[in-house]
C-alpha cells in the first residue's frame, strides 16, 4: 500500500435539498447519504455512514460507524470490521429512536485508484459484483 492510498475517501449521494415549509418559512434538514472510509498507516480503518431524509417537519437520521483492520494484497483489500454502532433517530417519532452495537461481516474488495473531472477516487468491487467509488477528501 502506498501512503498516497491512505487517508479519507467519501461517497455522497442525494439531492441535498429539503422540504420547504411555506407556513414557517423554514427548510427541513438536507436529504442524502454520506459514506466514508478513513485508512490509516497502521492497517486500521474507520467507516462511517450517515443517511438523512426529511419530509415536512420530520427528519429521519441513520448513522453507523465501525472500526477494524485492513489487509491489502495487490489489487485486493480485506476489510475486517470490529464492533460498531448503529443509531436511528426520528424527530417526529422519538419512540423509534435507538442505538445498538453491531458486528459487520468481513468483506473482500478488488480496488483501484482512478481519476476523473471531480478528482481522485478509490473504486471497489465486492465478491457479489457490487461496486462503489469514493473520492479523496
């Protein structure tokens, strides 16, 4: 692994726009997903994902975080998660709010660094063929 491959990589999805309430003149929280990985020189990583969706005056927010170890072997990277957390909050239905511990499954990715008009990105493909790209932050 080259030191240039370390650091924070992020994927953002969503409109960023939110509901405008004409009665109050205010906007709800933005809609979207931020998925990020931070890779460290000692072989550890941190993964966080925030999903937020607002409608009318209600905002649902899902936040997950885990840390673990990585093992890079050529163009493959093994992601070995440690314990994590999963938090769910709903501003309109507080009885639904929860926070719990998680243990994600191990993953093995094929990876490569690419560049496009938006910058440098880390593109990965898992064993099922699903792929994603994360831009350097």
